[in-house]
C-alpha cells in the first residue's frame, strides 16, 4: 500500500494498481441526508406548520423518547439549551458549584455558567471520560468545605459512555443529581441501556456534525415529568397558560421548530444504519492504520461498550513514531482531508483560568497526542481508502 514519492500531491493510491483522485475534500463528520429527509421536510412544509410548534415536533419527541428508552423528550434549539434547561430544572442557581469533566467541548461548561453557577473540573481516565476517583475526591472535599455541588455533569466523549457503574453510585452516596452531557452519544449503549436514559436527565445534540442532525437542535431526555415540563415551559419564554401574555419567570427562546423536527424524524428512522456505517469506518482504521503502525493506537477502543463511533480518533506516541499528531494532521490537511485535535481541556482554557481542577495530567496527555480522523457515514469506501493511503504515504516518508 506504499505510494511512490513521484505520485502527485492530489492523486493517491490505496494499492499500486488503484488510483484514487483527490477530487473533493473529505470532511470530519458531515451531515448524512437524502431522499427520506427531503420527503419529510417537504411534507411538513406543505402542511403549513412552519411555526415552532406542530405535529412533527410532537411526533419527533415521542419517537425520540421511545428510541432512548425514556418517558419524555423535549425538542430544543441546541444541545447547549438542553444542558442549560436541565440544570435549571435540577435547581442549579447563581453561586452553586457543578462538577463536570474537563475533557469536553466548551458548551458543557458554558451551560453551567449560564445558570450563574461555577464549574468544578475533574480529570478523565484513558478513554477521555470522567475519572470516578477524582469525582469522589471532589465531592468529599466539597462536603468538608460546606459547598455541596448542585449537580454532576459527566460527558460521553466522542460517543463513548462514561463509567456509570461507578459514577451513579458515587453521586447517589452524596445525594447529588446527575445530568448527562450525551450530546455525542445518541445511538450508544451502556450495559444494554441506551445513552440518554442515564441520570436524572440527559442532553443530546443534533448539530450538523453529530451522528444525526436537525441542522441545528437538541433535546432534553428524562423520566422525570416535572423536569420535562419545566424545560418545555422555560423554552417558550416561560409563558403562563393564560390567554394574554403573562410571565412569572425569565424564560428562553429555545424551542425546536416543526420543520427541523421533521428532518429529525427522518434521521431518527435511519439512526441505526448511520451508527453501523461509522463503526465500519472505525474498523477499517483499526485494521489498517492502527494494526500496521507501532505507536498509533485507537482512542478509547476496547470493545467493552457499544458506542456509536461518532468520531474515530487515534493517539500518536511521538517517542515511538518519531512524529506528532499535529504533524500527521497537517499532512492530511495538505491533501484535503479534515482532521481535528481532541478537546483542549477546559482547565486550560483562558476563560476558565483559576477554576478549581482535580487532576489534569491524563486529559492534557490526550489533548497533546490525539487526532480525530474523518468518520462521517457519508464517506464512501474510496474515501476511507484515500484517508488510509494518505496516512500510508506519510508513514513511508517518515520512515526514510
């Protein structure tokens, strides 16, 4: 599978006899939409339900709740909105402290600050998810200091569920509610239970790069009727159920539109297939790039849980490979292949400088060595081979 240096930059081979032209940019995780999505959208459009509410929104919420194995789903404008309203519904208020993972996207910590609360960051374990030992330490310290946290927000990183066998009992011991940031893990399972059904509630995202999309959007999933209804109430500007406009609380314009919900219904119907394709792509990377290269490992891949393979990432051990994850990413970018470093931990972000942090070495190591590879379900077999072949050229040149 080695390619000669004489091969032009824009032309790559998966094997000596097969030329794959670099005719397009390969995205990290592009949306996967087609005829079914068009059908659902046009039907909703022609029905006249263009306003934020409508029958497709109601149907989407029911279908989503059924898929996740929960009683209620509230369709919202983003996963961040779901986190925000979920925290408010759990009673998080200004001055409170909320424990969350440092290895996450900024939205997790931002939602905590929207409530006027302060995040407390804990380190991760090898798969990037919350370290139960550090969580337990943070909770014990908070009890001693008299600052019991108002909530815990674990994150299912890159679609892989956190260790709920340990996190949930620890939370119960200290009587602290858990709101799961499941933005990336719809379609994943933990011990046979759908992600999104763990904790008091969970936030999922339907952003354009997620496993399924409503263009923009998200949802709060829960078995708690009060939590669901309070989120629904706040998401429509906290309007009281009277004929005139009356408001007793500050609300938000967070509701998902009927048209986007129609798109979500089509995507949800295809979710299992979208997950399966991403798992196939991860398997190709495992069997080629990882299996054949000393010093490159597949991030968080031990087959213990059934994650949705939202993003497949590798860790690059420079001491064994002689190159960094950044150098590999730069090479792929030169050949129109999009990659991304793994999350820069929140405790390293300037906006959260000085925030309390437990541990940090593991997340910092993952950030410095990790690289997410193209993982979208729209990738053709040729696209996957082009990624593999381009990596192979890089490895061949570095070996010389």
